[in-house]
């Protein structure tokens, strides 16, 4: 299972490659935001979370697919599923 960790100016997704600080310039700053995001991400499957995080931090589908050893089509499909799931989940928070 992947975990999102900040170490200095690097974002690390455990078990996977580090992402450069430039890709994470808009990372949430407050502890409350980080806890909320962490809890929300736990509701996704590991691969949906991996694709969503990489896409969110600026990676394109071909890069994501290559890094996760999946097809570009699957990368798009997992992102779509993650977005749908999060939309449904966050829709209940109104």
C-alpha cells in the first residue's frame, strides 16, 4: 500500500519513486488538511490512489503508465474511477 510522506523538499510515495518538489508546490500546509486528505485517500484502491496522486502532482498518463507498469488506458480508467469515487464521497460532505 502506498503512503504519502514529505521529507524535506521531496514528496515520497512509499514503495515508489520520489516526486520532485516542483511537482508538489501546492501541497496542503496544515496538519488538518493532511489528515483529511490521508483519510479520504484510504477509501481508494491502491492503484487508484497511485494514479490520482501522480496525476495531481503533474505527471501525464504515459509517465504514470510507465512507472506503474500499466497501459495508458488503464491509467485513465483508474483516474476516472478515483474521481468518481471522491466526487460521491465529498458530495456527502455538503
